[in-house]
């Protein structure tokens, strides 16, 4: 190899390109592949250091093209050659930017087949985007997001998602747009914006371009996020939409969806079954504030009894969602309930159960009042039927506002119609009395 390269160095500049190109083909077509990596490494170093940029680009482009078309079938050997070539070219990326980018795409493909998601993403992060069109930049960023989410690195994935979002109008390719929408849903899911994620997943589950099995998975993800979403009218609408979707009946999580929508109390066995299907970020731990811990221990005389729970609050997002749902469901069943009875229902200490009810009443998510003397929670019997529907909580305290449904305007319109009809009837009767009109006879 060294003697051949010495001979090529003495050639005229116009003869060097064909000579090096023939050497590349010769090395790649060898039957004995034991020295291919070493010889190609020597060739690349010589081309980069001793040959001009014009010839160097031709030779390296040919090498990259052959590597990309599968001239080397051995996966590990090809991966080694691509890595070594990248390491040699990286210091001269300004001169060989196109070749370096192509090698990075190839290396990312190889790592992705090995399910080295984060490593493949880091390789793509090193791509120089100066010469790439906006559409290609968009695809690269979306691919990085997808790879990072496979390893649940949602923080870094959100950074590249934001970069992709600024380029989302640069492509009209339907497949790329669908990948972007899926990344939107998954980023919202990992960021625990469960309501937004549920709506995006449900929207994707209707698209015919997506495989049937994947659409079913997206529908299941939509149900999961809706169950974990913060309380409010919007969440109630999402639950209603999913419950009325006939495809939901075939999902394993349909039982908990129907019970949440219908305000039925959820039992521990049902929760455990649902919890087994949750991903780690959906089981985020919740820290109980010192004020809540203190409030849950005040006047907690019943906690000494063996049958009384000692839990001071929900420990996960799912815990909070289920406890608040069960509290709201109990308000549909009972006129009042003792602190101890509510604690037994929620698997909380009586003081902690009172604290949860108090916070929900303060936030307007539960209609009722608390009698601390008799240790009773009174539920408002005059509440509207749907006031507390679907208010099981997700992360954080949600400030609730009454939704303007336009009911007052509807009643005013109905009153105007009744008054108009009554006035018309009075006029007709007056005209009939004067003989100006003849009322039809009513058959017996």
C-alpha cells in the first residue's frame, strides 16, 4: 500500500484522481477483508494531507458512496471504517463538509440498527447544517427528537423539537409532517402536559395514513394521558370524546376510562392493572409540601386505630388523579362523609383526606363545605350534575374558572319566543272577536 501511494504522489495532478479512485475500488472489492480498514485509513490520511482539495473531494465522495451502497456487507467492519474516516476528516470539515455529513448519516443508521438511540442522536447533532436546505434541517431535527425520546431524554429532545418547530412550514411531505405531529404528542406527554398530549394522540389515531396497529397504540396513549390530565372542563370534554369513540371499547384501559367518565369509584385492583401499563415519566413522584404535611396531622385522633391509613398524601401523578376522582365520585353518592370514612375510601390518613378535600373546595373543583367540629365534609346537594365531572387531578394545582355556556342568553331567547307567541295568540283572539278572522272549528 505504501509503495502504491508513493507512486501516486509522483503523478501529475490530472492523473491522480483516476489513480486514487481505482485504488478505492480495488480495496473495497478484495476477498480478504482483514486489511481493508487499515488500508482505507492510510488512503484517507494520504488524500487529506498530500492531495489537493479537488482530487480529495472526488476520492472521498467515491468512498462514501461505496460505503453507503453496501460495498462492505460486514456491519462491524463498515461501522469501524465510517468511524475512522470521520475522525480523520473532522478537523478538516470546512473542506469536506458534504462528505462528513454523509458519513454521519451512515453512522447514525448503523447505530440505530443496534438500538443505540442516544449515540445515534449525538452523531446527528454533529452534522453541519450550513449547506443543508430547511427541509433537510427539519428532517434531521425530527429524527434527533425521535431518537432521544426512545431513551426518554425528554429535556434534550424538547430543545431539538423547538428547532424543528421553527422549520415546520418548510416541507409539504406528508410522512415528515406526521412524524412531527407524533413528536409533538410525545413531547407533551413527557413534559406531563397530559391534556395536550391526549388531544394530539387522539387526533393522530384517526389518520388513515398511519398503520392500524399504531393508531390503536395512539388511542391507548390518548386514554392514558386523559386519565392523568389536570382537572377542568377541557379534560371532561376529552374524556367524553374518548369514551364515545367506539374503538376505545377494545382497549385494556377502557374500564378505567368508563369509570372516570361515569364518576364511578375506582378500586385498588383496577388501579394496579392500569399502573402496569404506564411509562416511568407517567409515574412521577409528587413531593408533599410541609404545610400539607402539617395540616394532615392536625386533629388526626383516629390515626392511632389499626384500620386507619397513615399515608399523608398521594405519592405519584396517578395516585393524585385517582384520589381526586374518587373524592368527586363520592360526592355524587353521599350527602356527607366523615374524615375517617373519606380517608378509608382514599387510603389516606383522615387529616390528609380533609386536606385534599379542602384544597379542591378552595380551587372550585368540588362543591361542598367542611365541618371541622363534627369532622364532616358536606357535599353541595344543589350543585349542577356536571360541575365536578372528570376533575381528577394531574400535576400541580389547577385554578378553575366557571365556563360560560351561554345559558342565560338561551333562557332569554326562549322567553322572547314565548312572549311573541302569546302576543300573536292575543291578537288573533281579538281579531276573531271583531269578526275579522274566522277560527277553524275543532272536531269533537
